[in-house]
C-alpha cells in the first residue's frame, strides 16, 4: 500500500507510491567507489502523486511492467497501477506526468502494453526538459530502443511537452532545474502554504548523499554538477524548511537540517511500508 499521504494544505496533498522495492544490482563499492561502503544496497523506486484542487499530478512513472527495460535491470516489475488503484485513482484521472529525467526506472509506466505501446496516462501531458530529450536522442544505441518504446508513443499522441528551464505548471507547482545526474534532470516544487516540498527524482539516490553532498555516484553524467545541485537543494531545504521527497530511499519524505558547513542531517517524515526482500 502507499505510504501515508502528507497534507500540505487544506486542499493540497502529496502521496509517495512505491512502484518497486528490491536490491540495487551492483554492490555499494561499485556504485559509490569513493564512499568506503561495501555490500548490498536496498533500493525503493518511488513515484509521487500530487493532488491540488485542479490537477492530479504524477511525478515519474517507475519501473514499469515486466517487459519494460528497467524490470529486467532491477529484477522485478513495478506495481504503480495497483498503488494508484489503492488510492481510488484511475489512469485517466492523471492530468500531468512530470518526468524528472528519462532513465528507464523513471518512465516505465508511460506505456503499459509491449505489443501496442500507447500512452498509459491517456489524458496527461508528459513534461520533460528539452535538454533531457536532446540528451536521450544523442545517446546512441544505449537508449535508442527506449526512445522508440517509451518516448515516441508520447510524441505520436501529442502528449509530450518539452520545457526549457524553470517553469510554472500552476500557482502551486514549479519545475526546478537540478542537472548533474542527467543533463536535463528536474525536480518539482510543491509550494504549499503550510510547508513547501520538493520532489527530487534522482538528485539523491542514496541517503549518504543527503548528509554529504559531494558523495559521487558512478552513474552521474556530470559529477561536479550533481554535487553542486545536491548542495544547493540541501542548503535551501535547511534554510527554508523545505521537505525533500527522494525517489530511491525507504524514507518517503525527509526534513533537512544543517550539521556543519558542508554536511547535513535528515529526519524521516514519512517512511515506505514496503520492505526490501
């Protein structure tokens, strides 16, 4: 079942949905070669549902069904449709799908049928940064099939919306650039009256990066940019009391506080009940 829904205002909620929970295919020493950690790395794949008076917004689309590329990589399919159904939300009700970036474990459910790859969220505009789409198109054979199976159906259905830089979706939802993990990585700021919340995608992929911003991840496209992005997000979160909602931690939402000049401490505000087998 989904984690607890956070109510950020009288008519504004954010729910963390767990598409999958498992173990990262590589040990920590390979994924974070400079961290000094070894062994297994439990990982969740979260999507986030944001509901305002006028919009029902899904941030990222998870692993996807068994045939999707990330399903084989992660070793199990996703279950986002069941998570949405548990909240009483039909795919047709989603008005927007915000894609933080275009890695396979974030776009898996944009299509659901391998033989007839049409958009699963048929009434939703799918919002992505122009720089991210350009990067995917120029990545060669590695992502060529992914573009054909998951992005082209959105283009053909005229449901893919490209934006350039920061953008406002409505009066409470803003896109925030967060490059480094990929060139066009973006976050979604929920500008709530009670407590703002930033859905961070893969700006942070391990809790160690939320306490030490410079901790490099092997699969960052630009390591220096990724570290700068983490420092900026953590600093703003600590200074302004912005909650952070990462994708791959068992914490659904965290509160950040400064510990020293370049280190931070976090407190879990919501945890995912799905355990890692």
